[in-house]
C-alpha cells in the first residue's frame, strides 16, 4: 500500500467548497459586489495618491493619504465590529457604500469646479476609510 496525501483523496470535503458556495445566490451577490467594491477602493486610492502627487509634488504628502486611509480601521475597528454584531449588516453595507458614493461625488464636483485643494484628499480618504472599516466588518460577518 502506498501513502496517499490527504489533498489527493477523492472524498476530501475541502475540494470544491468555492464552487459549492457559488451555488448559493446570496453568496454570489455578496462575492460579486465585494469584487466590484474592492476594485473601486483600489482605484480611489490610486487616483487620490496620484492627485496629491500632481498637486504637491511631495512624497510625504502622498504618504499621508495612506495614513489617513488606514487610520480608521485602526481607530474604529472594534467599534464598527460591535456595530456589525448589533445592527442589520445589510443596512451597514448600504450606509458604507452610500457614504463612499457621496464622498466620491463631492470630490468629483470639487475637481470639475477647480476648487479642489490637496488636503481635501485627506478628508475624503479618511471618510471613505471609516466607511470601509464598517464595510469590512459587516461583509466578513455576512460571508460566514
């Protein structure tokens, strides 16, 4: 008899879990929306980093964008995790995404009107970082 690793067994229950999860309609919706929202999140970060670099030509000002982006998760992680346990997660997700959309619209209006100052990027990224902290906690709880 030869040794057969557990991953080569045909009856391994871990194989195909992702495919089986896609059979659940609610999981497909949350998975697809997560994919779209995280692409938007990375685009937002790239655009604001580039915008601050173009406006200030200062690497330290660009670094502040990243600091303001991650600070809400550090500062509010426990609070929004508790909120995700006590309130309907669907409404927390809708609130977070609405906040992101409104913030993006305000930034776009300021850019088009020519009234955008580089430090507005810090406020915008902090606000969306707070929304993403809420989204992160709520979405993780929904996936389970």
